[in-house]
């Protein structure tokens, strides 16, 4: 049920680099949330027309969604960790990365023909 989706204005790196980044993010999300990685989904969308701060310099928007509560110290730690990982993988400056954390209700998240609530 956890999801991390990365959108960036940059073109896609080589397929192996994208896969490596996604696998890294998947493991990190599983660890941060204390949930099995078998439920974690990752997605990467390159070449998205984006601006930030009035410029078209490289930028990323990251969505992290999960059933359950993610507030407080958990999201602070996740923001630090994921900004660093994306900076290292894609070269986007940390101050040009926005992360949106969303707690989903179990009844609003479907999988395998049913919901989590």
C-alpha cells in the first residue's frame, strides 16, 4: 500500500539507473514505515513540464502515500532521507524537491479486488 512517485523535469537516465533508484527508494520507504516491501510501489515520471521558484531549472515533485499515520518525526526523517537519495540519483538540488505526504484511509486504497479498510 505504500507508494512513492517521483516526477521530474529531467529526462530519464539509463533504465538501469532508474531501476536502481526505484529499488533504493522502495527499500527506504519500507524501512521508514515499518511495512513489508512486498506492498511498496514505486513510480518514476521523467520529462514533466515543471517550474519551481519561477525557473525551469531541474526540479522534482515526490508523492508518498500510505495507509496509516506518517506525521511528526517520521515525515521529517523521510524528507531528509528521500531528498538526499533523489539528489544523489538525479542531481536535483534538495531545495528544488517538494515532497507531499498523504495518509490514506484503508477504505480508500484498493488492492487485489478489495480494500485495506
